[in-house]
C-alpha cells in the first residue's frame, strides 16, 4: 500500500507541472473565441492551483492499474469516477461550466464518450501488441524445437 501511495505521489508530482501549461492553452483558446478578454488575479491563481491539482490527481490515478488485487473493470470504474469528479469540480470551481441539468448532462456525455474512446484505443493497441508478442514467442519456441531435433539427430 505504501509503495502504491508513493508511486501515486511521484506520478502526480510529475503530471502537476503540466496543469499551468494546459491552463494557458485553455485561456488562449477562450480568448481566441472571444469568451475571455481580461482575467483577474484571482481567476488566474484559482486556475493554476485547480489545474495543477487536477493534473496531480490524473497523473497519480494511473497507479490504480498496478494494484494486482483489484480487478481491471473495478480499476477502470474507480479511475473513471475519480477523473469525472475531478474534472467536473475543476470546471465548476473555475466557472467554465454552469450549474444546471443541461450543462451537466452535456459534460457527462462528452466525458463518458471520450473516456470510452480512449479505453477502446488502449485496448486495441494492447491487444495488437500482445498478439505480436505471442506470435514471436511461438516462432521462437518452434525454432528452439527444430534446433533441438536437429542437434539430437
């Protein structure tokens, strides 16, 4: 447990440095589309702190997949749930998402669809790589069997 906690903190600290960069890009996009003209010091500080915290959580949460006792589906649900709550909280705190049924449903739909798409891509890539490795192992095993037969003969 201690090892997982330390790994969570290590990964979180690495990731949290990207929070302010993401925030700067986000604000530039909002400025480009005329949504933001001027930011107060409070808005910038809140954005930096909240995005750094979000990046820390998002980076650290990947350690959940290293917990061997936890079934993969449970890890995916915990990971997705924590990320959902974290993103939703940051968006609401910063005023990037309005309180209300429609905005929350749209946000939730986009989050779920994006999360599923990312997991389908990860699953597909992992499955393809696993099939390649298995094929290479079978080929190596065949070559070793042939090599053993020729040495004995």
